[in-house]
C-alpha cells in the first residue's frame, strides 16, 4: 500500500492511518512497486482522485484507501472506514456513483441494515450489497 500524489508518483509506504490530504492506493495488479515510481494508469488515477473528492464533499467522510484489483475491467474498490468496501468502475462517473451510493445507504437505513461487507456499484442499472451475516441483498435501481 502506497501514498500517491496527483501525478501518480508513489511517495511513501502507506501507514495504516487515514489522512484526508493523502491518497492511499493498494494495487493488486502491478508487482514490485517502489517509492518514486510513477504509475502509468492515468484514467484510473483521475477517477480515484475524483472519487475521493466526491466522497469528501458529498458524503462527508474520508476513504481509508483505494484498491485496484483488476485494471483490465477498470474496477476500483474503495475501503470505507466503517469496514466495508464500495465496488466501483471508472466507466460510471463519480457523481453517478456517489448518487447511487447515497441511495443505497438510505435503503439500508430504511431496512435497518447496519453491517455490510460491500456495496457493488459497478453496474449502471443495478446496485448489489452483501450483508455481513452472509445474507445477500439485491436492489434493482
């Protein structure tokens, strides 16, 4: 896990503390990354920085870190400080993703569901979530 600047340069190993001014990125695709190296995935980096800003402005909290698991599919996972993951895809704009995220949070609150493992926002017409007690949820939206 590395802290990364807005140019895609890894500038230090990430410590497990959340800093709203620093972006932390875990990369499950690239191997043997090192400090000073520049990531060559501009589209994913732009998306990650935009998502971080949208979360801070629209939702009001800081993301723990971002995890790029499968660059071929442009999937980006966002680790939320409450202990769950938000699965996203760069094909869907950050504004739409945040709007869908807020909608599913309202749905979960209305259903009195508090513990979840993930919210999957990778599909434009569906929102999936998994409740921590292993009951799957599905909401078409």
